C-alpha cells in the first residue's frame, strides 16, 4: 500500500495538473476534500515561498501526512511585479478567474505590447508533520495579451502568451502546458526533494 501525499489545495485546476505531473510518484495523491480537511490556512506571507511554506507545514501537522502546497503568482513588469503573492485575490477575495483577468487587463490599459512582459512563478513546499520542509521553484516568462484567448487552464492562463509557441497558456493541451509551465518546472523537482525528505525512492 502506497504512502499518502496530501495535495493541499481546493483548486480543481491545480489538482488536475498535479495528478498528471506526479502520476508516477510512489505515493497515493489525496486531496483535502478526500481527507475531510476543511482548514483554510491564511496566506499572510510576504512572498510565494512564505505562503507555500505556511500552508504545507500547517496542513502536514494537522493531517499527519507528507503535504505538498504551492503558491503561484503572476508578476507583471509594467505593474512593478503585481499581482505577485496577491494573484488569487487581486480583484477581491471572491472574484472569479474571469473577473481577475478583466481587472488585470484594465490595469494594463494603454500599455504597449513590448512593455507587457510578465512571468509566472510557482513555489512548491513539501512538508513532513515534524516541520521539515523542502522547496521547489519554477518560472516561465511571457507577455500579457490585450484580450483572453483559449479555453484550457485556469487563472490568468488566457492572457499569458508564450512567444515561442505563439499561444496563450489557455490554448495549450494539459500535456504541453505541463511541459512548459512554471508549475511543471517546479513539479519536476518534487521527486528528488521528496526522496531527500523521506528516503523513499
């Protein structure tokens, strides 16, 4: 019987991507809902690293399971790095993905294409119930489009354009997105970091 690895997110898009990215880990991937965990960890950190660590350590302690938590953010150069750690709450606590995208585009109104550079960052924290933590990080650079394109993905994917593929993140299949995305980069480090944390190969 495989040991369990808790995916500390209620975001169905993230769960889907992690199940795809980590399908051959020697662990059973379980969600908060499957473990009947309703605790919401406040993201009070000043950085993606802080927030990922906060969530992973708190939920590992509560669940007594090795826990994977991430914090991902969009950093737009013309906005001084906003929204960054506030990406999920940029347009308000209960805003939908479409409302967040609309708000971002409004903030960038009048900004020319060459200045619409941005990067997606992902920090994954892996925590044991005793508080030990390992971090994994990934980054993908691109541009913010003038309007949404594509129906795949979630969050800011419809306006994050990858010049080398001539597509937004939301126009990519899950398989291609996971090959090139910030989350895919970070997830590929999980294997080695988990082995270091647990000794399990």
